[in-house]
């Protein structure tokens, strides 16, 4: 069965992301795997005596992760979701990428604020994983809860960046499972070309077939403000961005802008790939 992978550091943010993932898995009929990365030197502290008991330490961490996960899986609404817990030894990036390579993971879910108290995507583990993994990655702010009604997805795009086949499939699965009546599309362009708009719209309609697409246009003068203003005035639960370092949409989310986006919008951000 397809999996949703959740990274956990036992923080409140990870717990919120885990509950969000459980709600998603219930709708999408997927399994959830919870992964905790044990730092290579964790439990040793450069002490030879402590190193003798490192296996005991690893086992304790595995049991702690199971207990942590059971706090949420024991809830009545999540009892039908199959959940596994995994502790891997190594740096977070390596542990997650290795697991994704060896398993059929459809979606990576991470919280924004972890136990290290780092805020925002940039500079955090979430930012690092977005830059490394090639699967859809959902970033869930601490304040964000899964919508009890059909979640509304808004896709911000420049139309030039093409979605990968896997991401198109993932987006279609979500839209269909959510039963969303429509998906908002924010077209952000440096120099809008009226002649190509219809072609680009039709191309996207061919890819996303299970909901109505409603197109909106934002000029390049202040694209960040335009996106934020639109989402503040219109119902949106998940903001989708396509990762491509040269496109205008992805460039918006850098050190100077990401925190204000999260603080003002408090929306989950789904990062897709070309």
C-alpha cells in the first residue's frame, strides 16, 4: 500500500503534522510511517562506557517513538489507519532519503517548528528536505489543522514549470479523494503573454481532471503580496508550489519572506516538483 512518511522529533509541531497525516491517510486510503532519525553520536556522548549500551539506547528510542505515536493512533477516528514506526541512525537527510528510496512513499509530511525552536522553512530541517527529496512534501505549520470539510487547494504557478508525472498523480488523488468542487490556480508571471494563456490553461485542465479549475492572475510587481492577499480573501487550506529554483513562485519563499507567509497565512504548503 502507498505510504505517507512523517518525520518526528517528538515535538508539538511533529505531533500536529502526524495528526494531519493521519487525517490525510484516512481519506486517501494510505498507510502512515513515522520516522525518527537518531543522530550518529546521540546516546554515546564520546564516552566509551556509554557506547557499550548503545543498543539499549536505540531500543529505548524505538519504544519511545511507538509510545509517542500511540497517543494519536489510539484515537477513535484513526484506529483504521495502519501505522508503523521506524528509528534510523544517521543524519535526518540521509535517514529520510534512504527510506524513501527503499519504500513506496507518496508524500513526505513535516512540521515547521521543531524541538530546536527554529521557525520557518528556511534554515530548518523542513527546508533541507524540500531541497533534497523528489516526492511531494507537505509542510504543516503548528497552528494548521486538517479541514473537516473538503480541503480547498490553491496552486501557484508560472505555467512554465512542468509538474512531474508523480506529482500530477498525487495532486489528482488528493483532489478526487477530497471531493473538492474546485481548485484555485494563481498564475504568476513576470511578463504575462495573453496569447499563451488559453493554451496553458487548457494544458493544466488536461492534467487536473477531477475538479473545476478557477484561474486568477497576479502581476510580477508584488507577487508575494498578491498571493497572500488572494489566500487571505479566499478559502484555501493547502497552498501548492512547484519547486524549481529558477521560477518566480519558488523564489518567493526565501529567508526574507517565508516567515511572514507562515505567520500571516498559517496554511499548509505542498511543494511539488517539475
